[in-house]
C-alpha cells in the first residue's frame, strides 16, 4: 500500500480559497535528493501567483504550494553524503512545502542555523537568499550607498532592509501604512516613507537631496514607474517581483540619460546556474545570523489546515514580516539535532555528547 501524508493541494487555479486540505502520496527521495519531514512552511507572494496560475513557472495541476521549509531529514537519495538522516535543516523548495513531507535537491538544503526557531528557519532561505543575491551579485551594493526598498514590510522587503544595513548602506524603506513604517524603523531602516500619503519621488528628494543608488523592487506597477525616475548616475534598478499585479514599463531614455542599469533578479534560476556561488551566499548569510544581524520577523503562524487563510492574509497586504504555516511539532528534535551537529563540528564524539 502506498504511504500517504497530509497536504494542502491546488487542484484548480484561483484565489486562496482554491486550496484544499487533503491526503496525497508521500514523495520518495531520488538520486541527489533528500526527503524532509516538514516542521513549518513559509508563505510568500509567489505562492499566491502559483495558485492563481499567473507565475512565470506553471506547475501542472494538482500541485502542493509552499516554497520555504524547515524540518528534519528522514530519507537520503542515492549519492547524498553531505547531509544525514535526522539532521535539522531549512530549504528553498519552490513547491511542496505545505505537506508533512517534501523532497528537495540536496544542494538546496542547508543545516538549521543555531538560534533560529523552526518557524524562523521556514521564513528564511528563499527571501533572504533572494535579497542577498540581489544586493551583492546583481547590484554590487557598496558601503555608504543609498538603498531604496519598495514593499519593505513584506518578507523579501524586510530581508533587503536587514541585509542592506549589514552591508553598510543607508536604507530607505517604503511601505503603505504608518504601522508598517513603525515596524521598519524598529528594524533598522534609516528612513521610512508611506507611499500612500506622499509621492515617492518627492519624498525621496526630501530624504536624499537627490536620488538613490539602488532600488530593490518586489512590487512593480506604479511604484516601479516612480522609482525609475529617482536613481542617481550609475544607479541600479533591481526587478525582483510584481506584488502589485502589474509589470512596470521603463522608458529606455531614462536609463540612457541617468546612466543607470535595469537588473533582473531570479533567485531560483541563479541557484541552478551558479550553485557554487549560491552556496557561498548561504555561508555568508549564516555568518550574519550568527553575528545577530539577521532574523526574520514572524507576523503570524497558522496550522496546516488553515493554509488558505495564511495566503489570504498575505493577499490582503496585512503582513509585516512573514506568515508561516506550522506543519509538524518538531521543535525539540530540531534543537537537539542542531546541538548534536555543533558538537560534531567542534570535534566532540557523538557518544560523549549523548552521555
């Protein structure tokens, strides 16, 4: 008999209400893959687009949404040697996270960093990986430069705010409510702009006396159009996503006259094309976690059966930080695994550590 698991399935395209909790076959780890028993799954805007059938990649129906997870490895595929069964991990999976088990390529799976809870770890790998790649490789952000983050209170936005500060930039954070501005100021933004109250271009001119060096834009639409007019000479406009539902259009003469670059950011493709560099980024992010510079704020945690409500919360633009779905109660086992892994890395024999 085929083993089954609890999952949340998208059988038809639509809004969050199209998702259906149910049962499906448990996946098996193939060569180069691991299977993860899921503790928690982070929810992101691409999940909404995937369910709506409007993402750039369209998986065949039915599919299981959920692109970031934390949990415990419970099965290794052939050829996997760098990870072990029972190890606490986090992973960017693109799909499959809203289930009790998910399979992922071993190269996309990272040991759980000490100091992060299962829920925080599920809110980390995709959004912080995206923001780091965008700011380091694509923008080559330098200390002392001015960074504008649009949609800054969302998961990817707050990651860009924290990483921008860690890289030594002056960070201007734009969001759509005063509550979100207070949230951003408390997390290190040098200035915050409510773009529903003031024109972005005028606010930036007042804040900078000119323009900005880098724009991190996961929103698109009208904000993209405004930000495209606010860049300094040699600026970089990062196209990260289109949470507004509208794709902005750049008049090419602006890039010519201002001497700036329009730069695309596609983290999933980057991981496939440049896995060695992606792994180096992951190590750098772990060092920033250890130094206390990065920590994903959690807006709300939903149980697996309420996953549609988690996506609806994101759709209503209520979220400050990340929404997470709790799947399995693995917190104690994950903490023990991290302690065990740290002991091994410190050269302590497992038998001594376990007493």
